[in-house]
């Protein structure tokens, strides 16, 4: 900067920086405690039905979610959280990308395989 001029940050830059710091701290803590850390694409999660997967902007009306395809109803935020969970579980099942630490990765992969084996036996 010239002659001591301070750089002005926009509110968006400040928020993004704070969010980025939070994500880094969360990832660090997950590694520290051997927990799974995954980044999941949240796009259109509030418009996606957690029961049938149908996506439409009119599925969500304010705080309520009602699927135009199957009629599933729920709180909009709860439904979106279920969609995010489903997406995360799909990532875990398809690969080990995003697991925190190699030891945790192998341990979590083994635990996931045990759970799948148990559910397949029931
Ligand atoms: Zn549905």
C-alpha cells in the first residue's frame, strides 16, 4: 500500500475470512481427535427432497418444506440438513477423500465397513 494507506475490506471479505478460519480450525480439531472432516456441496440442498431426491425451487416455502413430487413435509432447515448428511455419507461410501488423517482414515474406513457388514446381515 502507498504511504500507509490502509486496505479497506468489504463485509463479504471479512465474513469469508472468518468462515475460512472457522473451517480450518474445525478441520484441525477433527484431525486432532481422529474425527471425519468432509466438505459437502450445499447447493440446492434446501430445494432437494430428503425422502425422494426431487429438486425444485417451489419445494421450499419459507420455513416449510413440502415435496411437490412425493408430498414429504418437514421443517426446511431439517430437510436441508438431512440432504447434507446424505451427500456426506455418499462421499464416504464412494471414497476416503476428506477423512482427517491417515490413521483416522483407515480406522473410519474399517468402522464403516463393519457397519455395512452388520446392516447387510440384518
Ligand atoms: Zn420427495
